C-alpha cells in the first residue's frame, strides 16, 4: 500500500512514525532519536561520496543529497532523516556569491556592508526555480527512503542568515551584523522581512516536495540580548510558523510539525514556547527539567546532549542518555544532541547514543 501524498507524489507508506507522534505530544513505544548533522564528515562513506567535489555543487545535485541523507540510516536505527543541504542556499538564491573554503568554512566574497548594498539583492526571488534542486532532492529522497522514517526539511532563520550575509562568514562576536541593528534598524528590518518572505515560500515548497516536518535553525541567538531578540528575531520566527501553517491550510495540505532551534536562547524559552511551533530544540546548556517547567507542556522538546559527550566511553554515553531521558520524560520528547555532530566523532559512539535512547526509553515506558 502506498501513501498517496497531497502533492500528487506516490510515496511509500510511512512505517515508523514515532518522531511525528512525539512532535505532536502523542505516546510512542520508544523515545525517537535523530542527530543534527547525522549526514556528515564523521562517516567515512560521507567523506568518500563528497571527495574532491565542491560543497555547493553537491548541494545542487539531488542524487548526491539523497545518497548523503540515506547514509546514516543504513548504519543506525534513527527515527528521522534530515535532507542534506545548507542554510546558505537562501542567500545564494537572493543573488549573493557564497563559497565553501576548505579550512575556513562558508565565505561571502562580497558581504553586505551598508544599507545601499541591499540593492544588490534580487528584488524578487523565484523560489520554485532558484531552489528547485532542494525540492527535487526531497522528492527523490522520499521515494528512496521507502517509508522507513519521516524526512525533515529545514531552513536558516532570518537573523542567522543576516549575520552570515553581513559578516561574510562565521564570526564569534557578530559585531558587524549587530552594528546594523543599532545603526540601521530600518534597513535591518527590511532585510529580515525579505528573508522571511523567501523562507516561507521555501518551506512550503519543501512540504509540497514531500518534507514531513520542518526545522528552523536560529543558530546565532546567543549573541543577542533579550530585547534585541524580541525585536529582530522572535517576530520573524513567529511569522514564519504562522504563515507556513496558514498557507498549508489554504492549499488543503496537511499540517506538518515545525521545530524551532534557537541555539543559546536560554533566556527565551517562554517566548519560543508560544510561537506556533510544535517542537522546541534545546542546546546542552539548558537543564531538561527546567525546560519542561518553563515551557509548561505547550511544546514538545528536542535535544539536548552535549555533542562532546560522544567522546566519552560507550558505557558513560549510556549513563548520560539515561539521566537526560529521566529529566525530559518520555512523552512529547525527541532525543537529539544540543548541536551538530563534529567531524572527528566515532560512528560507533553515535550508534551507542542511538541505541541507549531506545533501550533506556523502552525501560522507562515499561515502568509507567
């Protein structure tokens, strides 16, 4: 039997829906688990597939993205897959040049310096054309995944994308981007609004292509204070979720669970839990019990083991996972790391993490 999806694709029926059930706060037989950057350089097969190929060229190949997305599923009994892509495909679609420089990371040769530079961006982005390769990768992967687990689509959030576009790459202080907030608030809002409009269309395109959940990465929350967050990040995060949900409804498409991951946003848990997202992703600096109390059962929670805990011996990983599960509880919870996997991590330790989540959560559920 196949699940004839709303978009006219004939996708295989989903066999393991534990991730989707947990996202919606429903009961599951075990706590579902996936890892940010589970398709990554820590896997030898990933390094082999990616060898000598330009990073963004890989992102533009639906076949390569599909293969990289599926690799971790062949190795580990994960409960979800996330499409292999990058948040910086959005600035590229707006006409900015982005290169992945070995040893340095993403680099914009000509970043935005002053508000006049906004004129260099495409006034109207045809998302369906510019980001078609992502949609093709999602559709292909939905077929090839054969209903094993749900497929997550994603985007960077407006503030995070704005920081890259102004800083010209990674930054520890984000001072060039923050300078805009204080010096050019109007231009900042103009850019954030433009990014929001594109992101809404981009996420809708991903659902139409077959994505069964969506994650919004606000990776640079930590450099904002609470007041700046409330002005330059939160309204746009809320706008994205509300508009995506409204448009799905208007188009007669099923609602898909949405996850907001505002890294280092420990000061904003209450606000984020009232932002139209079903799930809130947490980094490792937040205590699970405190997160539960502060969000008051309004959202499911995802996270939040310190990725560096994977350097520990396997038995210790099991202990850390057990404590994490006891803190979060088994309902409305998706196990993950508090950030992405690092390239030097041992795949066997990732396997131990996944196995520990399943084993310990099944034990806890039996005790209920």
